[in-house]
């Protein structure tokens, strides 16, 4: 077998069929969620909630506390985002795609550093701060915390946080033996790039109409 494919598939030899199926479903619904986000469709939230719910279990098994925490956070933030995106008045959407406000920029900084302290503290307390994966997972968690909040607020900049975090997550998940998830984040990166371009295009179009 090709060494690359062998490295990619080797961890699954010890996995149960159920575990592989759970990851496959989580990957599929996660990709579907990002596709819906790119299209600015509300389907991003129900599909995302299925994916994140399954990942809470998978990441607990993998020992990635930061990403476990962020998927639980995603689940709760999806409820908020679902409500926020669907708010309308007389058929007019109240919260369309927009740029970040000054308050949201300050909130993003607060959320980023707060997540670093929280997740880093959890790793340190649990005695897991002995591997390079701990600080890397802490960093991606902080990036994704901000990205998810800004997505729920329908801000264009959320895609930039996804792109950076996804690029870091690809080798992290591969190292942890979650090959399907690593491949998922590779696709996430591509979708996030095009999602950013799509949201910018939609935003500029609304400015022209206004």
C-alpha cells in the first residue's frame, strides 16, 4: 500500500465499525453545514448541530479537550445563530451579511484571549500540557470560538478565522489518527476561501442596491 494512504488509514484498523460510521456522518454533515454557510442558507445550523454533537463524543475519545469544548460551544452558538439569522420584520431580514462593528472587534479580541486562557487552563489542570498538540489545539480553539460567534452574527470576517484555524487543524487531526476529519478540514479550508469571496460579493451587491 502507498505509505501516504497507509499513514492515513492505519489508525482505523483498531476502530470499531460504529466509531468509523460516527466519524463519517460527522464529516458529511460538517461539510454540508459549511456548504450551506457559503450559500448563506439557514441549513448551516441544523446540519452543523448534528456534526458538532457527534464530534463531542469523538474528540472526548481522542483527548482533544479544546476541540471538544469548541464543538459543545458550536452546538449552543448554532441555536443562537439560527434565531439571529431568521429574525425578520414584515418579511425583511433584520440581520443580513455585514462587516464587523467596533464593538464586535473588541468582543472578538476578548473572546479570543478568553478562550486561550480557558482552554490552556483546562489542559494544564488536566496534566495534558506535555504534548505539542495542547498549545496548537488551544490556538485553533480560540480562532474557532471567534469564527463561530462572528458567523452567528453574520459577519464576513468569520471566514478568515475559519481559514487560519482550518489550516492548523489539518495536521493536528491527522496526527491524532482522525484521518477523515483531517481531510474534512482540508475541504473546509477550500470552502471557507470561496465562502469569503461569496459573502464579499453578496455584501457589495447590497451596497450597490442601497
